C-alpha cells in the first residue's frame, strides 16, 4: 500500500471514531492552516489521493486530537515509499524512537496495544470515570477535617 493510502485510512478511521463529518474535519483544519479544507479535499486525503505537507500533517493531528506518528500507522502489509517498498515491521520501527540502545522487538505488539488503549480511553464514559478517580484521589489526599462536637 502507498504511504498516502496508509495515512488516508488512518485519517478516515480517526475521523469516524470521533464522529466528525468530512466538512467538520475540513473546518477544524482551517483553524490551524488559515483556510479550511473542503469536503472534497478531506475525501481525497482519506482515499490516499494526495501528498501532505508538514503543516497539513500537524493540522490533521491537532484537528483529530492525536499525534503525527499515529497518522502514519498502517496495516500488516508492506508500505510503498517513492523509491522502494518497506516491510510493515521496518515501517512501524521508524515511527518510534526507542533510543540507540533499546531493542526494537515487540514494537508491532506495542503499537497495536497502544491503539486499543487509546480507543478505549477515548470513550466518554471512561473520561468521566477518570475525572471521578481524580477527584477521589484529591479528597483522599486532603488533610482530615476536624469536626467539633458540641
């Protein structure tokens, strides 16, 4: 699959998960690019029929509340760059900087797990539970109040 197609699939998946229309995503991008994308421009991007500038990648990540590397995630097949195709493992390996000494074993499993965790945590009910947990921790950490008995 071409890299533009892989990015486009991620854009479509993330837009749909956030229940945004093509027009809404285009308008959200306009906040960062100075001019919104048309519905047709978003559609072309999702179909892998356009290249992206660095500014557009940043705007997409901001509009979709994600990271730029997350937009590059692809399936299990090789990814075609203009000069050569790279394996799925090599492609995923370039998305993460693990440091000079860190082994790259298990990156694919880590990416899949992180994707699943992100989807679960983005659910509104879990966001409310996290807020409740935060309040509970703040209450538990507060010094006890002395109640006067009269």
